């Protein structure tokens, strides 16, 4: 199978160090449009869509493969192999942060560092762990997706995006959700929101940057601090940006923090 077509791979930039941008749930590679140009002079930019998202080849979707996050990590590794990438900066939004963790554990040589935007190793609360959601909240969310997918998208996008004074941001996220096949989105949501990757964190050896938004309902501050405490060689930056998508709502702050981190890392 042609990986380029399967994952709708786009290669940009003038540099040699690979920088892979991995989109979050219900999104696609165009969500990075305000970020990647800031890195195109120094890096080889790799954009892609997970199978089932964006303009990927939907016929390649396999329920069994994508029944957990490892299937999505395999997408990333397939892309790295096809493009012969090495020592890449992996930039993941939301669930892709953990997908990047899983990929880096399987094939460490493909990666140099991890940039995690709004990461969470577990979304459901558990004893002393605060993930932000009760199990029944997630169950209700999944039922709503099945019964009224469009209504679910219209309700959830503004909650995730915040920034109500700029309704166009929520509108774009709603449209992105609605452009995704509802059956695939429902499975990806279940895989995402019921995952528990806390035990994988202490195995990570790559340096990592955690970009934690202020007032993020999907990945609250307690989650960012948990990641910082459990990821060796990690740096956390609490952003002024609110909501769960700072690469869309506050690209300048996102770029600035990424650049500061990568400059320090490489000197």
C-alpha cells in the first residue's frame, strides 16, 4: 500500500531535521497551517492524516488495527520508515502526544524529542488521579455520538475550543468533526477517552516539552503536572492560551514556546 496516499502525507520545508506534526482527534493536518511555516527554514516538515481522518484513504481503515492507540502509533512508524526519518521532532496535539510516546518507545531512533500540546495519559478520574472526567461522562458522550453525531459536534467543539469571542474557531472545529466518518470518529473517541497510558510515561527517554493550556476542560492543569512528575527529562510550560487547541487559537504563543525549547535543547 502507498503510505503517501494512505496517510495523505505532505512534505514541506527547507531543512534536514524532520519535524512531524500529528493532529488530534476529529482533526486533520490543515489544523497546523499557522504553526509549521515558522519552522520551514530549519526543518523538513512532515504533515499527515491518520487513517480515518482528513483526506486519508478511508478504505485502509481497519477496526481491529485501530482498536487501541498502538494502531495510530503504527501509522506514525510506517510514515517514518517510508520517509527514512531519523531523530525527528515529534509535535503531537492532544491524543497524538501519547501516540508519539508509544511510537518513540517502539522505535526510539526515529525521534529526537517530543512536543506535547494538551497531552493526557488518562482522561478518566481514578482514585488519587484527576483526569477531568468520570467514566459515566465518557459513556454518555459516546452514546450521544452514536445517536446524534452532528448535535454532539456542535455542542462539544465550543467547549473544547473556548475563546467564545472568536466563534469562527469553534465553527472550524465543528466542521472538522462533521467531516469525519461518524463510525470511525466514535471508535477513535472511545479508544482515546478510555485509554490509560500512565504506565508508559516512565519508560520515555526522549526529552519532552509539555504545553499546558490554562482552563482546558480536556486536559486540566492537574494532568499536565502529573505528566511533568512522571516523564523524565520533561519541561512544562503553562500557557496563557485557554481551551484545548492553542495551535489554532494562539499560534504565536505556541510557536514561541516551541522555538525557545528547541533552541535550548540544541545548544
